[in-house]
C-alpha cells in the first residue's frame, strides 16, 4: 500500500481557498493559523445550531446556550488572523439530522453517537454546502480534528489515518466521511501533539490557548431532548429476578454501573435494555463481556468493500483502546466482528471502527 501521509503544505501549488470550521477554541484557531502561514486563502466559517428550544444552562457543550459567546470568540480569532469570517444557520438541519436521530435511537433502546452523526452530516456536510450555496466557493474544507488524510495510489482511494498524538486521535468521530468529503478535507493538526498545538497558539498570540474545551454533546439533561414522561418499569437480573424499579429504560445505557438504585451482593451493570417491556436487565461484570457482534450501516474508507475475512483492530467506544479482532461479511450489508479476547459492554447504536495499523479501514453501527 502506497500511502501519502499528509504534511501541512503538500497541496499548495497555487493560492487555494480553504474554509476552516472555527469554534473559537484553540484547535480550530491553530488550524486556521497554520493554513494561512502555508499560503492558503483562509476563510473562517461557523455553524450555528442552537435554537433556544431547551433550558440547557451547561457550558462547553456543542449544543447549548453559550453558542453566541463562542461565535463571538471565533469572530475575534478571525479578526486577529485577518481572515474573512461567516456564520451559517444550520439549526433546522441539526434538529432534523442529529437531534431527531438522538431521540429515535434512545427510545429504540440503542445508544447513539450524535457527534459522529454531526460530523458526517452537518460539520463536514451541511456547513460547506451552505457556504457554497451562498457563493463562498472553496477548494478544501479544514477542521481542528486530530487526524490525518492520505491517498492510496494502488486502490485509488482517499484514506483517513490516526493523528500522531494517541491521546487526542479523533478518527473515531470522523470515520463516516465519504471519499468525496475526504478528497476535499485538510486536517493540519494531525501531525502535532496537543502540547505542540498549545505552543503554536502561544507563538501566534491566539487567546484561546487556555480555553476549556467542549466535551459534551448537550449542555443540559438528556431527558429534555427525549421529552418522555416518567414510565415505571422493572430492573431485573439476567434470570428475570426483579431487583428494583426505574422510571424509563431510556435513562440507562449498556455498561452503566452508577445510578441504578439497586442494592446487591456485588456491583451490577446494565447488560440489556428491553423497549418492548420497559425492562432494564442488569448483571455482574462478567455478564457484560462478549466476543462477537454484528455491525451494519457500514462506511468503508481504505476498502471499496470487504471481501473475505480481515484481521483488524477494533474500537467500540471513543475512549476505549483498540482490541484485536477479525471482520468478515455477514450478508445484508453487515459484518460479523469477532474479538480475539472478550470485550465488555458491546452497545447497540454505538460505532465500531476498524483499523489496519494507523489507517482507518472503515466502520459501522453495532446492531
């Protein structure tokens, strides 16, 4: 495999225009700074998604009331870097494509990945599309994600690769990008560590260097987004023994240990949700482990499709280390994933991302 590792500046042949998704934080600000320093015609763009329909008061969340402040800060960064700046209203699309998805998945007993969905459809999808429709034409779209792009000449496919900082690699969150999207994406922070990015920010005089980062999807209680009344149900062991009650299965996620409100001889974890009966099934730590699962709604990056079995490493949660696994076609657009060693809390609705070394093979949704 001939992989072109992305290094800032490789693609500069003429004055190319790059739209940079600015959030007002240090990462996107440094991304814009680096691209301008390399000679690109840089334009800052921000997606406005907060519609004020909820009472969230939490700070440092992607969807929350502090968006106005973040837009102001992004504008100040753009002014400091002397680049044009535009804000595009994506609130309607965000509600339809992310919030509705979030609610539907939870009420079906699955645990969604709103950040993955937002990156695919809004940040790398709707935002540059609205910019183009508004007459803001561009050659590339860039963000402050810690990941890299490349190109496999033999397969004629664009690649997504891990960032060099293992603690900050964000390929899990952008694995659903299409070949068309990847062909226009620049990720200038992929070759830097977080500490190096902070040093670059200080060097450039970027005021966001010590700003607290957004960590959550929503700046409030998830129950608000679900809009469900309290609905009493049973908490049961895997053998059906009732050990407690709850007010709605949607308040729990697979693998959850805290907040169950159940007294037992050993710690209990959520192992299954049953929407049809409104039951929450709990078990011991050992009962959360499994060796295999099916994944669907697949997006292949380094492959056009999976033919036969393949040895990979697999990540089923953003904060989890990859585990050795084998993937093989399972029919109906799905793959069967088998871990070499049992993994805990395999959660329907979450993303499973497959890697070959530092290259993202692809991924899908656990079903």
